[in-house]
């Protein structure tokens, strides 16, 4: 087997591999003997089919399989023996590759392009500056946040007389038809003229409305009448409504009940103490946002400073080839810059981990999986899940191959970003709290 390499440029090379009959003859013979041993052909005992017939039936298949195996083994062995660092996989060179006549040829030549791994050189000093956004919380921000908490923990209260934003529970009657305990939000009635019959009504009062005009949306009207949309009778729109309850949403007030509900019992005993705790929460809530934005800035800075060149044309071909054509070249061109940025970061991350001997432990992975579990439960409003349940869920995440890979890469990112943060000058950038909130 003969292999020749030609350096195309600093980022790519071409290798040509020629396979001779002496390389594949014994392997093809062994493969054909295996076909013969398992062949079941009428008129012959198993394993006794003439080799000439086996050659005719399976010779081309055996040749293709063994030559392709030799080709793959030869390319990989050459790369390993010569310590060539590549990215991706060897790509068939369509321009230099000559067509092969598998029925007549005795020697076979294959040509591949190699994407050579670019050299990464990167270090940081105090002369490198990366911004870190910190929220600047004003009294107006705290007031707005407190108002939001009060609204979030508010509740419906009973009233005797309705106004324009209230909720009504009513019985509905039309001839012999009755619908009990229907709910109406006056806020959803757009026109003032249609809302007017409800203003000032009291529990026990009866009003007549045109339900088609008052609730023009078929879906809303069907829900109110407890029927399917296709069952709506728009020819008889007049209904009598008897008011059973009137309710209004009232925000919570700054009292001990709210303090305990938001922070837990005993955490605050006055509006001032509650406000201080709320400010701590405001800062905590945006620590993740702050750290995420620092990570993006640090990544961008590291990528820019490393100035890693990539074999763009070959990488685009490899993306198309390795995905079996699932993405068109037009789609790859469109998204290539995002891919190239992420790919450069992977090279930077790998380099910094090796240079600084950064290791990922099981404890690191479990710690992050536990945080993921906490976050996912919190999204459903579950903030006090027992530790044993969180640990069990975290382990299940790590048992999932896809989740494990995602968690592993996130831990790698976190460790590398933490390293960069200790080596550069971090410039605190005060940002209005309202602006940070808008970014989230």
C-alpha cells in the first residue's frame, strides 16, 4: 500500500492512497471462503458450492468490502503514524479522484482532503479587559418590583357592586335554556357601550344582553355558553343574566402575611426589612443573566484574540458530507458564521483546558445537574423540592446521553470562563436595572 501526502496550505493537505493486489488478495480470498461456508444453493451441500460460482456471485462484493476496509485502515494508520492533527474526517477529493472500474482494475487509488487542526496560541494578562454588567437598582426599580410582587400574590375579593374591570359569576337564561355558574370578565368586553349594562349591578340583579355583540369572538362565546363553536345559535342572541357573585382582583398589601409568603416565615418583620430582602433577591435573580453575558463577552474576546484561521471551504464541504446532505449548501452558507464561531470556541476551550490542566470530576457534573434540576422544578413553581428528589432527578439527567453531553460541555464552559475571569481585568459596567430586565 502506497500513500503520498501533498500539503495544500497551512490548513489543508491531500493524500493519495494506492491499494495493490498484494494488499487485498488474501483478504478477498478469506471473505469468499466465508461466503462459501455459509452459502445454501440448491443442488449443492452447504459449504460445498464451487468456488467459481461463489466468485461469480460474490466476488465484486467481497472486493469492494475489503478494499474499502483497507482504504479506511490505511488512511487512519497514516494519520496516526505521522501524528497529523486533523479536524472532522478525511473528505473524498472529487476533483482529483479518478473513476474506478471495479470489474477490470487491479490497483485502486483514492484521494482525500485533510483539514489540518489550526494551531492555537492564547494567554491572558491584566492588560486584557472584559466588561461585567452589574445592575444599578434605584428606588423606582424597587417600588416597581414590590408592586409586581403584590400583584403576583394578590387575590380576588367579594364586592356588592360591579365596576369595569371586575369578574362576575352569573346564571344565564334564555327561554327554557339555563346555564349555571358562568364566568364573565368585564375587562374582556372591548366597547364601553356593551359594558355599560354591567356597571353598577349588584348581587341578585338581572341584566339582558346581546351575547353576539357583547362577545363577538366565537371561541369565547362558545366557552361561555358551554357548547361547541358549531353549536352556536347566533339567531337568538338575547340572554337574561342573574348576578351571583362580583369579584375584583386586589393586590396584596405590605404586611406580615405577604412577607412570610414571599420569603418564608421569620425572614422579615417590617416593610424596611422586607424591602432589603427583596433587593437581595433582585440582585440574585440577575446574577445568572450577568454571568451569562460575561460568558458571551469572554468567549467573543477569546475567539477574537486567538485569531484562529479555519479551512472554510473544506469545513463547509464536511458539514454537507457528514450530515448526508440533510442540509443544502445554501443552508450551510447561511449558518456557517455561527458554526465557525462555536467551532473556534471549542478549539479555544480545549486548548485552555489542556494548558491549565483543568479536569472535570463526577462531583462537578453532579453539582451542575443538581442546579439544572432545581431550575426546572422552579419553573413549575416548585421551590422547596426535597434534596433526595433533586439528587435522583439529577442522576437521571446524567444517565441520559444527550443531557450528559450538554451538562459536560456547560461545566467545561464554566471552568474555562472562570479561568479567564481570574486572568483578565474585569471592568464593572453599571447598567440600569430596568435595562437588564428588558434584556432578559
